[in-house]
């Protein structure tokens, strides 16, 4: 029903009742007009039950709109209504458009390229400044700063271009780099190397892979493992002790701490895990000793709790059953200092303590026990089988006359000695001198030395020469006495 608005200009009021109230209308027309106005008021109060009623800047307080329209769009209908609300509360389902990364469906005033949009079925995405920041896929995988890869068989949180945290169940989680699982294989996300850390049923595993092409299958190699017993394996997936380090052929080093205080079990052990046939380094906590063995458990050397170094011996006091040993003890000055080398060879026979030889295994000298002399002797190589062009030596006395015998004081101790100066002796008998060397700053790098044993042949030869001269003089005297 249309209504004519009453005008303040008399000539404009020409419509007849009930559509208008013309100037000079009869009393009956006034009654008709009043009745019509009351009907209009009633219809407005009942919610404008028919027709169209336009309100300018309306405000409804505490009211309920049921089955009406906004801008000719039904409220509660299948087509969304356009309108602005200061506060909107919905107790049912609110439906939005899918939106896009630059125009999200749910956004805010003044920043319309930031919000939530729905890029695919069962998928939620978040955009910031028109750039996708996070996505939750239909399989429950989450990508932050990246659209998640085609994960399957695992629930994953993928961060950036290559990082991922994913799980295969309640007790199997993985932190990976450049890897995703497609339900069958681990694949490269990017063309680069890959690695992962996995925690599964109390076992910790670290693995790496060489660089590969994006989308290709990854062949991981386990680098380290901590098993459920707390054993650590490096290069092996089956650590047998607290620390096992192995090469690809399972040879390596093992650390174990199986013994408690008061026992003789090893506290520190490095051994070859290849059937126990390699070398072993062992520290025994309870006896404070270090031992070295070969062929699995055959001990070859020991440093005992007193600081003695035993080679082929297990005790400094009782070398029974071993071939030799070396013991060093005390300090250089102020207390007892010495070295002991023991041999278990039977008494009454000659035997070596130390033998010196070249790489050709030819013996060049030795310290040995001379049973005939009943003493230890130092022997230098002098075998005729090693010599040729043998002739008598030239006169030695003229040479020895050039050798200077000096008296001097040692700078370190102040003690006075008589002997040779290596640099002076080198000018006379160079074979008796070990040449020293200086550092660039002039300090001593290697000291000069004298082998006094080299002088012995010269001394013997000089004595022979003196003896010959003496015999000649004696013969001349005897001749003179006979005359």
C-alpha cells in the first residue's frame, strides 16, 4: 500500500482519501483519513507485515528479526545478506566465502589482506599481507611458511623450506631436515643433503644422507644411536656397551663401565669389536692402572698405580711368566730415581735386556747380561761379518794430542766436571760427536753430544804406540848397559 505524504503547500494536497488529505476536505473525509492513519500505525507496530517499508538509519534495540530481509536478501536464507553490524552473535552455523590468499574470507577492517581463507576442501589457510603464512591440510598436516609436502602415513609439522617434525604414532616422533614421508618412502623436499633425529620406544637415532634431487628417494645412513639401555653407538646400530664407536666393517672402540667399586671390572675400555682379536686399552678404576693388550685380552703393557711402566709384566715386584719389563720411578732430583729392566731368562746364561737394531732387523748393539763376567754390559756393533777393507789404523797419538780435556761447571747445577767440549772435539774426531742444532732465535733446539766409546780405539792405539816407543827405549837402554 502506498501513502501520500502531507505537504505544507496547500496546492500540493490534492489526493483524495484514503491516499491523502486534500485542502478543504469534508468531515467524512477527515474520519476516513484518521482511520487509515491508525491502520498504518498498527501495521508498523506489528512489524510491517506486508509491503516494503524503508527506514533511514534505523536502530533496533533488543529486538528479534525473523524471516525478513536486508537489502532484499533474506536473513537466514541460502544467500548471504549484505550489512554491517557492530556486534554479531550467531548461535548456529555461520557460512563465509572461500576467499583467497590476497582476499581472505575472514579479515579485519583496514587490513583486508590478512586473515583466514579456505583454498581447498577440508583445508584452512592463514594469510598475512597477502602472503600465505600457515596451512592445515585435509590430512591434518601443518605447514608454516610453506605449503606442506604430500605427507602420508605420518602427521607432520613442516616449517619453512626443509624442516619438519612428524610422528608415526604415540611413541615414534622424528625431527627431520629436507625430508618428508609419502607413505612408502622418505623423499627429498629440496635438492640438498638430508638428515633426521628419531625417538622411538626409548631409542634415539641420528641419521644422514648425501645430497639428492628433490622428490627422489632418500637412502639414510645411521650415524649414532642411544638405545633403551643408555648405550651409545657411533657408526653402529647395535652398541654393546656404554660407548661403542665402529667403522663400516664394525671395527672400532668400545667404552664400558660394568664394574662397581670394590670389583676388578673395567671402568674404561677401548677395544676392537671385530671378534675381540684387535687391540685393547683398559683403565681399571679399582686398581688405578692403565693396561694395553693385543689379540683381544693378551696384556702387553701397563702403567700401575705407582706410576711404573711395565712392558710384558703385570707387577713390578714379580715378573714371573713374562719376558721383560721396564719400570721408572721417583723424581729426577731430590728422591730416588731409576730405571729397571728385567728379564726372566734362566740364570747362568747370557741374555739381552735391550737390543738395538735397524729396520732390516740387523742388530746394531745391545745391553745384555754377560754370565761369564757376571755383570751387565753395553755392547756396540763390532761383528767382523759386517766389515770389510780391514787394515791397521793410522797413528792415534798425534790425533789425541789435539784433543782438549777441559774442566768446567754445569750451568744448571754448578757442579765441576772434567771432560770434553763437543764442538772442540768435532774438529778433531767428528765421528765421536752428535751435532746439535739451534732455533731461529738462537736458543737450543738439540744439544751437542759426545760418544766417549768412540774414543776408546784411539786411546788403545795411542797406548800401543807409547808401548812400542817405550819398548824401543828399553831396548836401547839394555844395549847401552851391555856396552
